[in-house]
């Protein structure tokens, strides 16, 4: 199954939204369920399964790490990407003022 350009864009933006949410979270951590609710609120609704896959991808790329079961935590590298100080293929770039 091929991924359309629109799906790829949504995927990159969803990953960036996850990283930005973690930069704003206390101790840079959020339970996956809370992260899902946040993504729903900002226009990136997704299934819990898809969100766990996205978090696993962020962990594999060292942008995040699992803190406890179902709690994801931002890494320094992830913070650099979220703030636009670094770029990683597969993650959107923040706009001006990030």
C-alpha cells in the first residue's frame, strides 16, 4: 500500500505535534492517553494504536523514550527538533516563532 503525499504530510505534522506537546508537558512526559486527547484537540485525531506506533518511531529515532509503560518522554534531541534547532527526516519543521 502506498502512502499519499497528504498522508506523509499528516504523519510528519503529527510527529512534530507530539514533540511540541512533550516540550510543554511537566517533566517533558505524557501518558499516551493524554497525548492522544491533546492531538484530538489540535486537529490530529488518531487511534491509540497509531499513536503508539508514532511514539515507537520517535523512540527508534531517539527523539523520545519510554519512561514507564505508556508514558513517553522527550529527549534533548527531540527538543531540538521540536524547536527547529535540528531536522530529522519524517518529522515536520516548526513554523516561525517556535
